[in-house]
């Protein structure tokens, strides 16, 4: 056997000797051989990285997975917006205007019909242009690669995602025609304003069918593919028109149109529908769409019919007031206090979200800080600790010593850097003392605190650290509102929800919350909830949240402020609503001493004063308003004289009043001088200026 193998090897060696190269040819042969070897190895490694992405292509309905065409209604049945993709192919590719297709190809992929999914020439050209500009001015991804990302991947910026994107682009080219790829791209691309695809974008921006688009309108829509948030015409019309002009130039450079053909579009740019006054609840709609997708995963009927109408929990009047409250407080105080962002979630105590503010401007940032941001809650986490204490033998009047406590090298400090000695748990929570919850956690363990927090509604993983009792583990705004709703409703879990009813395209009810969801589950003992409510009312009446007080309304809650003033919270509730408010900065930089009792409490008060005006006030479990001196004086007139009740008048600041008075005096002096110069006819009545 060995001799036979030796003969085969010697024969193979003799054969190769015939092709022995010398000089430059030998060098090129060896380089090519090594390059082929390493290239093959690299191909295998890269292919292994791409395997997870191909799992998504195994689904028979990968073209429609998790995609819906949803019309959203508010709780009263009025349309408030739309989300999703038109999946019924109502406008075939042949009926989309030629100008729209040319504008797309000229801007996104001029060699679309000549490459095989990856355009090496286009990628090299983009690299050269970016190197010349010293930054990213031109993308190298083909239209097919962009579609692969939209269908199967996320917007994550990483090498692994680019590898998956390239392989999936090749897979798409092998399984679809160029026309099918182009149609899918035009249907799937995000176009800003919460709409996907050119058909929906045409209706949203121009109130017209996509078949009727003009050249200037097609250019404006094609300009949105690059950065819809930046170039959306309802947000920044000048930027959208400038971008559309670039698209027209691209069409000329690609020789799809001549300069003479585009001159009319340059002189008469598209005019988008003015939606500046609509104030659509964009953040709420994004979250509601995610809730529809989650519901579809456990509702087979909904997963089969993806063109649906959804009645939500949103109250448009409360949403407008929430937006106004956040923007007003930020405009008046944000720059001065170095706070650039805020978030708010308000819900009925059963979990029905009636208002959501995910940030200051949806046009500038679609990131929903109310749902997706995780921030440290600070002292607003302490009610979870005290509730755990109440369920483990403590009472509100139990005495615990406020003095230094050490766990290894760490010792919590109180806000005022002083200690009170023996205090009741009622006083400790009212004054937000830091040492007490840490001492309590040493008694019954942090695991029980985490268990209570999860039971009440927190969903993100809590880190079991020594600083957990004073709010070091990150939470979301919506989870905090949901958790405090448990106090407001008497101890029942209240997970946040947005959907009341879902109907398909034929009007058939596919889902109804009252019918299809189980009854609420009690997670806290009723008597312990009463104890907590009594204390948290005192936080608003005499503690750190006095700025949240509302005339005639029993309000409870807890402030929270983190280290270096990076996060400021107020989470409060009444018998009618639970509302969480957060202020801070996206980059986690410090604010200028913004505490939970300042801007968040002010925003909470401004919103809730409106929310409780003219409604029947629900009783807070375990709290008697008649025993609260401030509320006992105002509550009767607020609840019994609803027909004559009016909103509190707005009062100008003293400096503003002085300025207006000076302006009035100057105007009177000016009018007096003018009337003294001009002769007055005898038959003219004198006019007195008051």
C-alpha cells in the first residue's frame, strides 16, 4: 500500500515539474496560489458567519413576516394614524410612474440591472468618493443589499451584519427577478412619518395616488431613502427640496433624463401637505405597532390577516396635553438646566396607556425613550423596597435607625449628607432617606425586592447589586408607570397595553381585550397597598414632591434623582391615572441639578391638572381625602360644581407684566404726539386712549 502511494506521489510530482515557472511568472503563480488558498478559507469562514441570516429565508412567508398594514383609531374610534406596509399589491410595478423608478435607480443603485446583488465597481467608487470627502458621502450598498437589510436584518452597524447582508443579497438575486426585487424595495423602504413604501408615502406627503406623482414629487420621495428623518418634507421642507434637487441632478448624471427635462421640476419643487398642526402620536403608534405584532404571535387569526384596523387606548386630548407639558417645561427650563430630553407615560390604573411622549421631537429622533430607554430610577425605586418590607413584617410606624451603614467599602449617603437617627419607615420614605432601604435589604434580602418589583410590573433584568435598594438598576418609563398602577388600583398587576380591539379588512373582530384577556391578578395584599398609598400621598403633601400637588385631587408618588443628576424622575398616581415622567440627556451627561421634585414633578402636575379637570375623581385605595387638610377644603367644590368649574386662568410673570406695561405707555405717548401734530376737524369726535 505504501509503495503504491509513493508511486502516485512521484508521478504527480513529475507531472507538476513540467509546469515549473521561473522569474516573474513563478512569483505571480505563488502569489495567486496563496491568494486562492486564503480566499477560499476566508470564504468558508465568512459563509459560516452568514448562516444565521439564512435561517430567516426558510419561512415560506418571509416576504410578509411581521409586516402589517394597520389603521389606528383612538379610544373613541377616530383615526389617529397608520403604520406598516401595503401588502395587497394594489399598485403593481408597471403602474408606478417612470419618474419614480428612474429617481430611485439614479439615487440608490444606477447599475441595478447589471450587477448580481453586489456591485464591486460601485463599492470601490463609493470608497474613493468617501476618501476624497474625508467622511461618508456615498453608500456602497446596492438596492438588493438594502432590501436584504429591510427584510431580514436590523440597522446595526457591524461587520457581521454587512457579511449577512451581502450573502442575503446574492440569495435574493438567485430567487427573485430584478422587477420583483425593485417592487419589494419600493414597498418596504421606510419613508419617514411612520410610513413605509412609496404608495403610502405618496398619500401621506401629497394626498395623492402614487400613480399621479409628478417628477418633482418623485424626486422628493426618492430623496427620503437616504435619511427619512432628516429630509421628510413635513418636518423640514427646505431640506427636502434641496435633497430633491440632488436627485434630479443624479438623474441627469445617470443619463436617465436631460437637463431640459428636469428644469421644470427644479423651478416648481414639490409642495408637501402641511401636517405641522396634526401632532400625530408618533411614539405611541410605533409602540402600538409592536404590540400588534406581539399579539399576532399568539393569535392565529390576526397572523393570517395583516390588513387590520386597531382601536387603541389613546386619548387624543390627554396626548396633546402631555406633549404640551413636556415641551413647555423643556423650553422654559431645559437649556438653563442642561436637560435636553424627557419622556412621559400616562395610563389608567388597569394599564391602558392614554398618552405617551417618547422624546422632545419625533422628527429629530424616532428613538422611544418612554419604552426603549433604560435609565436608573434613583429613589423612585424605593417603594418596591418598602412594599417588600411591609410584606415581611414591617409596618409604616416601624423604627429603623438612619445612621451610616457599610457593605464592604461602599456606604450610601443621604441627599443632605446628614443623618436623623431612629426614624419611622413613613418618615424615611417621605424624606427619601437612603440608608434605610439599604438596611432593610440586609434584613430580608435583595432577592425578595427583585421578586416584588417583577410581580408589580418591571420587565427588564434587575442587577442584584448592593446599591439596588436605592435605584441603581435600570428600568423603563413605561414599566415604572405600570408598576405604580398596582398601587393606584389596589394591588392588581397592570401591564401596559395599547390595544382594545382589532378588526380585519372585512370588519370582522379578531381580538377584543374584554373578551380575550384574563381577569387582573392580585399581586400585592390590599392592606399593604393602603399603607403604601398613605405614605406616598404624604410624599406629595409634605415630602419631596410638593410641586406635584393638584388642587382638590388626592395624588401620591415618589421622586427619584441619580448620581451626578443624570436622571430625574417623578412617578405619581391618583385614583384615575398613573403617570411616570423622566428628564435627562441621551448621552448620560449630567444635568444642572435637576431633581425629581423639580422639572419632572412640574411636568407631571401640568399634565395631570388638565387630565383631572371636569372628570369624576376616583378614590385612591386606602386614602380618605377628608383627613387631608389641604384637600378637605377644595375637594367638595371640585366634585360637586362641575357645570360651573373653569380652568385656572394663566397668570403672566411679573417681569412680563412690567414689560407689557412699558410697551403700553410708549404706545400711548406715541399716539399722543401724533394726535398733537395733526389738526382735528371740528366735526370729528375725540377718541380717548385708555
